[in-house]
């Protein structure tokens, strides 16, 4: 068991709720593997206490924290500095304490992009369908747009939200984002909704979306991606797999964003196989996701 002393450096994650987070297990595993004297834990922070929590990072000398829902936008106003990309994405999920100066970063979007690339899913020149309009969608799509896809379409049960998000993306990136499904010819289909998680295990993310009657547009040439990692194979992924699609769940996004954040916190260069070790030893998944 790791010895914790007064010299041990502290890391953590804030959210509401935060009890479900796998980040403490993952980060503490990394520290143990590389022999770094860090400990990582979770802090449940109510929305009205976000400012005090961020100030506490500085006051208590924490080396840094991760930020999960619903605080990724709210924390930004309390930081001393914000990384250029995080400012452009409008979301911070990692805060580093550098001698009392708190700097915010976003590792979510890079983590998701890296998970696609590691899985052999090419973004450049692809036609992407994004299902859902939650907080993770805008920064994710801004990162994907940087990789030069051919086309991006956003759909949502409340179509007005998709239209508003598409307009914001067009304004900020100059990329013409669609909100009509058209000919249903997509290379990458991404679920960002909670459909597939308990208690919606049998729900497909495409249900109640205008213009999509079934999943027959998914085939052997499609990559079906779900940001959900528990369960590891949602109904959406199972149905896509039956149609011959390449499938990918959200586990590697979680892992890669965590590896990027750990490097920012500690400055430690991690072994090339760290993602594979975490996948196996922390999550019990053998081989590639």
C-alpha cells in the first residue's frame, strides 16, 4: 500500500455528483505505476460553492483538479489563466496550480480525438453525424472540425437546440454544420446522449429524432462511437455491430483525457503503454478497446 505523508502532493476532481467517477482509481493507479508521490480523490461540490472550491485549490496547495459536470463552464471565471484552446472551446476540465497561479485546460476534446485515432477511425475527409447537444458536444466538434472532416451534422430530440449549436459552431469556426440528416450517408456516427445508460439501457439515441427511422444507414463502412463506457456495449453499439460497423465506446476517451491531464498536473512523461495498462488493470479490459 502506498505510504501517504505530509509531503504527498494532492490532486482531485470536483463535480455534482462525483461519487461515480473513475478518475481517482485511474490517477492513483498511474502514480503507483510510475512511483510518483501523488494522491487523487473526489470532492462533491454544489454549484453555489464552485468559487470557494476553486479558491480552495490555491489555499490548500493542491497541485491540481479535474472538473466534471456541471462545473466545466462555471469554474472559468475563477481562474487566473485559461489555455487558448480551452478558452476557444468554452470549457475547462483540468486546473493546474502553478505556484498559486491557477490555469485551466480542456483535455476532453483531445482525449476523444485521440481515442478515434488510436482506434483507426480517420476524421479527415469523413462525414460525421453527432447525436445530442449536451455540454460535451461543442468542444468535441470544434476539435473534430480542426481535423478537416468533409461534413458534420448535428441532430437532437429538441431540434431547436441542434440549430442553435450549429449556428454557434458556424460562427466560431466558419465550418458549415448541418442539422438535416439528408441522404443518411455517414462515415462516423457518435452518440453523446445518455440513451443506453441505466435506466435507459434499451433506448436507442436515434429514437424520436426527425428523419431517422432505424439504424439501417449504419453498415460495414461506418464507425459507430458511443461516449458511454458503462455498459461497455450499449444497445446502439450492439445494433451497429450487427450491421458490420466498427464500434468504439467511451472508455478510451476517459483514459486518454486522464493521461493528458496527469501530464499537465505532474510534468511526468508517461510510458507509451500506460493506456493499455489502465485498460487492463483498472477497467479489466484485455487488448484494444
